[in-house]
C-alpha cells in the first residue's frame, strides 16, 4: 500500500471527530439542553457559553453536540436498514442470476429507484406522524435498492471466478458461497457505498427535520436547529449559520472519506487517475 | 428499437401503477379511517359520517382505488376538503410557480456546470482543476435549504437586492421572475456541482480515446479537437444527468418553496399535510411522482435514440 491520499486522511479525521463528539454527548454536554432558561436567551459567545445561547436560553455547544448525535444516529440506522435488507437481496440475485428471483429483485429495485425519494419520505413521515423513527424508516427504505444493486453488481463477476467453481465442486450451497466467499470480496464496495449513503442520510435527515417531519422536541437535530432558527435569521444569524456549517463539514468529511476509500481500496482506479 | 420502446413503456406503466398503489396505501389504508384522521380528535360521529360519505369512503378499498385513478385520468383530482375547490384548480394555479422555478434552476445549473466542467477537464491535475473540484465537493455537501437561508441573509436582509420571499404573481413578469432568482440559485447549486463533476469526468474519459489522438495527429489544434470531437461525445452522459435532474428539481422545490414562501406545489403539499387535507396530499404527490417517472422515461428513450448500444439490453 502506497501513501494514503490526503483527501482520505482529512475525511477520516473529520468523521472521527464527529463520532467522538457524538459519543461524548451521550454522557456529557456542557449544559442540559432540556433546561430552558429564557432569561438567559441569545447570549453572545463567552467563556461560560462558548457559542452563546439560543432563543430559549439553551447552550449552543450542547445543542450542536446533541444535534450532531441525533443526525448521525438517524443516518447510521438508515444505512443499517439499507445494508441489512439490500445486501442479502443483491447477493441472492447474483447467486441466481437470470432466475425469476433475480428478475423480481432487480425490477422491484428499479421501481423504488424511480420514486422521488424526498416526496415519499415526506409522505411517510406526514401520515405516520413526524418522529425520528419514521424519518429513519423513510430514509432507510430508499437505501435498500442502492445496496442491493451494489451487492449484485459486485458479486456477479466474482461468481465467474475459479475459486467459486472449486467451492461449488466441494459441495457448498449458493447461500454459503455468497456468505463465505462473495461477501468478503465485495466488502470494499459496500463500505464505500455506506459512506456515501451515510452522507446522503445526514442531508435527508436535515431536510425532513427542517420541514418539521424529523426529530421532535425535546430531541434536537441539526436540521431541527435550522428550522427553529429560521425566524431568528434577521437578528441572530449565527443560530442558523452554526448548525448548517456543522452539517456541511460532516457531509464534506464523509464524501472525502468515501472518495478516498474508493481510490485506496481499488488499485486499478488509482493507476487510471494517477 | 420498437421492442425496446415497448418494454420501457411497459415498465413505465408498471412503475406508475405501483407508485399509485403505494401512495394510496400510505394515505388511505395505514392511518385507519381517513375521515377521522382529517377531522382530528374532537370530531363528532355525525361529522365523520358526513365526511365519509363526501369522500366516498363507503366502498371497498379496490372500488375507492379504481375511482381515484379513473378520476385522475379524466382530470378529476378530487375536491379539497379545506379549500372547498377542486384540487385540479389548485394544482393549475400552483404549477405556474413550481414549473418555471424548476426550469429556471435547470437552466442556471446547466449554464454554470458545463463550462466549469470543461475548464476543470482541460486543466486536469493543475491548480484550476483542484480548486473547481474542491468547490463542487462543497456544493454537494451544502443542504440547499440552508444555502437558501444564507442567500436570504446576504441578498435580502443585508443588501436588500431581493425580497426574502413571497410571489407577486405573473401579472407582473419582472418582479415575478425576480422573486424566483434566489430560490432558483439555491436549487441549482448542488445540481450544478454534480453536473460539473459529471461533465469533467466524461470529457476526461473522452480525451483519453484513440480517435482524439488521431484527430490531434491529423493536425487539429487542441481546442478544435475538444470542440469538434471530444465535447460531442462527452455531452451524452451529461444530457442524461440533466434530464434526471429535472425531476430532482421538481421534487426538491418542495422544501425550497417553503423557505421562500412561494405558492407552488410543494407548499400546497405541506399545507395539505398540516391541515390534514388528504385529498390534496394524495393527488399532488401522485402528480409529482407521475412527473418524475415520466421524465425519467423520456430521458431513457432519448438516450437510446442517441446511443444504439443501449437498446440491446
């Protein structure tokens, strides 16, 4: 392995920092954000409140920490749903290429792909009631076809290789070959795709929360903070700028990480780009 | 080609049928009784019974689904419960905001992305390319509604060049167009970033082809080779993405319209959601999904006409 590309390192560092902040927020934030102190509202940046307080007197550093944690949690679970359902579907489709199963899985995926995901996500959360859980489901459903397609596309060429033939001669079932030989070989692809879907999930969560269909109070999320600060933008623009910046930096970090991983894990790409 | 068209048309119809079933199920089956949902907790039994009759909820699910679909096919989108007017009229009103906004954004995004992508590709590997790639990374990472808020902050609040929201109506074309400028920029930014990256990689890939080297060997200048040979071939994937982006823009306008208080389809859906006007939500959502699926279909067909290799599969 040659020297790691700088984009990968920057992306990994940003992602790691957010992950640490989110973990810390589980056990400690500078202030309790459920404790509203209206007398303390809209404070400037100071030693006691590093980034000031919002219109309800909540400490902005604490709000950002908790908000980042919610956004990350929603995106992680949504990616998890997509992988848990999509990858087995894709593997099954590849293992039985050309069969009815393959056809049904891939056409079903085409259908979900054709849907304007945001519209349907809005619909789901609107009717089932806005909550972080429904936002996760709405985002997660659209991750399923993505992972199914990547898994199938990655698995198909592997099924033509000699060691698969050897495994089949040894009497292993298709399911076992998929799990033991195919899956480890497409792990790279899946990790890269997971990073990309993770960053799309952060953006989708922000959009849903912004229109009031994501996390509900007292839970905070970065999108929710934007929505709550919209009316304050004329007087206290920082309240809207900070959560937005937090989203941009995280998504940027994840995208850099995803691109970097793809280049690093696929030597052919590296040479072609070189 | 005919066979390809037929297969695609079949899958288009199938997509539409499945989409309509999903929307129907989400709205009319899952929440239990739609009439009770629409009237809220304090509704009397009589009011619910009346609304049930008005919405035609007496019939079976299949009957209701069929009557909804046949109504829509005949241009009858139902009657809004809160506005007391046909949903078709509401849509006809609002579409003249959403559609121009999407087209405006698409034009902006294309005008920005294609030259930027070409500059990046022709300067591959040097500082200009690096800067452009960095900016497009940023453009992809920015949530468009937050970018919209920043635009309002800068151009409406600080500089007072534009109004922060609202729509004066097409009776005054100048101000109407002006009120769409900031929303269109906000919508176009992420799309332009993606498009510029597609343009760049398509052109780079084309420039590596043998026929480009042949053209250069024949004595064509670099600029002429790019204009006459490379660009033409590189534009095919770019055009596909432009087509697909149109549907993203139409759907993405839902949130942007809410930032700028534009009376478009997106705001109509949201008002429908907050007022529990399921008839509006159901019909407008179906219309948006219909638009997206049809545009995707047209793009596929156009692509197959341009590139015969695609018809085979």
